[in-house]
């Protein structure tokens, strides 16, 4: 631990003020993974820029997990609400500790 103290402290600082959110489509999906399906649906949505707004509210995406700054969680939730309002069924869980985004030295 002592040997990696600086790297661990840096990683904790990078993740400070963030939370992980999981977004999964519900119902019948094509023969692709949930993340690919969600990306495809977001890419073809009727509302221009919705995918960008959802991604913009998060720092990065890993599959169907989004790292969202605590200060932007309302914006992220609003983008999800727009998708749900357009008929997309999503299973959303979070906020979680950012497990998927933590990197060990």
C-alpha cells in the first residue's frame, strides 16, 4: 500500500464527487449486448443530440455503466427521463460507488 500511496490517492481524487449509474434496456432486444442495443437506440433517437446530452452528463461510459459527477446527476436523470418519455424501457440503478471506473496501480 505504501508503495502505491500516491497512485491510490490520485485515483481516489479522480473519483471524488462521482457515482456510477447502470442503465439497461428492458424487454426484447436484438442479438447484441445490452450496451450495444442502448447505444444503437440512443444513436437513432428522434430527438437530435439526446445521446450527446446523456453522454455529456457523464464523464465516461463502460458498457452500460456511466460515471456521473454528483453535480450533474439531475441532468443525467433528465436525459434518461426523456428516453423513457419516448417509450424506451430502461432499468436504471444508482447511484453506486464507482466500482467499474476504479483503476488499481
